[in-house]
C-alpha cells in the first residue's frame, strides 16, 4: 500500500502543466469576483445608511443627539 502511494506522487506531479495553470487562473478569477462582490456589498450598505440618515424625523435626530439639552436650560 505504501509502495503504491510513493509511486503515484503528489497531485501536482500527476496533473498536466496546462491543467494546473488553468486551475490557478480560475482560483485568481474566483478570488477577484469575491472581492468585487464584497466591495459592492460595502457600497450598498453605505448608500442605505445615508438614505436612512436623510429620511430621519426631527424626533429621531433629537433622540440620537449626544448633547445634554438640560445643561442649556440654566
């Protein structure tokens, strides 16, 4: 059994150089697509946050304010 494993070598040794290069190019292509999807999702979240911020009522803005309005009543 171990003799057969030694004869077969690694997967990289068995693969044709052309097939190996195709696999590597596909890997980089998939990585690039994943990065693009991530960037698009980030932009979508940013635009959605800006849209929500623009549509807030005065009450919502006042509640989110960090100012202490009681200190101005003196």
